[in-house]
C-alpha cells in the first residue's frame, strides 16, 4: 500500500514540488507544468493542520505555478520563440538549489547520527574515532558561491519572517478568528463588482488593510479570471493602478 502524504509532512513548497517531480519521474529541466500544478493544487485542499505562515508560502508558490502555466498556454509569436525565456527557468533554478542544500543537510545529519553512537566514560577518556571525509567536491558540484549565498539568504529571510509572524500570532490568536477564503468565492466577488460598476481597479479589490492570506487568494482569483478570459486588465503607467473590466467570455455569457 502506497504511503499517503499530507501538506504538513513537507518542509515547504519546494519540498512538495521536488517530491511530485520525483514521484512522476519527470525531468527537472523539463517539468510538465500543467500536470504538476494540478497535483500541487490538490495538496492545498486540506490545510487544517498547517500553520498560517507555512500555508502562505505554499499559496505563493501555487500562484507562481498558475502564472507559469498561463504563460506556457499563451500562443507565442514565431520570431520570439528562440529569444523568449522559458517561464520555468527561475523555478528550475530554485529547485536545483534546494535539492543540493537538502542533500548536504541529509549527509551532515547522517554523520551527526553516526557520531552520536560513540559514548565516552568521562571528558578525559580518549577513543579513536574514525575520520569521516565528507565529499564536498561532489556535494557542491556545480554550486557557485553566489548560489550558496542566495540560498543561505533565502533561508535566513524565511527564518526572520517566521520569528516575526510567531510574535504577531501570540496576540492575533486571542483576538481574531481565522477566516476561510477560496479562489472561487473571490473570483465571483470580482465578477459581481464588474457587473455593478462596469470597471474596477486593482487597489479596490486588494487593499493594504486586508490579511495576507486574503490578498494572496484574491490575486490568484484575478489570475484565474484573466486566464479564462472572463476579465481584461489594463495598466496605463508602470506601477500605476490596474483597470479591470469584463472579458470576452464574460461578454458572451452576458449576451
């Protein structure tokens, strides 16, 4: 009988993605993004035992996968095929870095467990312990100094966020209840607003006062509606507000 994993069994979104890629025997350099996205989203259905800060990381990765999936489904102009960057490239780079760091961590853990098997009667007792040579040249093959620095910086950033959010939750858990937001509900909310007002803006549906989870789910709903051509978006200037109107599919349904 196959072992069934839950979302809380994984250390983070990259850990889950790596598991799905290896389970499906995919080439990490040529990920079947549509299949992997569907399987990833299935794991997000049961989030009851996942802590808030960890859940937000999984949802951010889900939105990234949906964006990549949408970009790969869009028709490409022939003259841009050779020069256009593969939407999966950044994700593959992060997965490779995570895989190497995970491998090094597992090797170090094994050596630590081996050293724990030795027991000394007192501090001055001497015992010959065989030296273990860690094959750093193999473990760190193809890893640049910048890659290691970037990975370390990412881990430190995540740790700082975890500590900060844990401090915030000491107060928030006694005052606030956890709301449940779904992509379907937020998508319908956006469509209802457009029906009433004909045109809305991004900052109308995504404000700084909203909880982080609600912002992420609203953004994912927006991406899904764009992908389904139920809405159209337009931005007149960089970093300016985004105008949102009904799309082609929405207009056809209205007729």
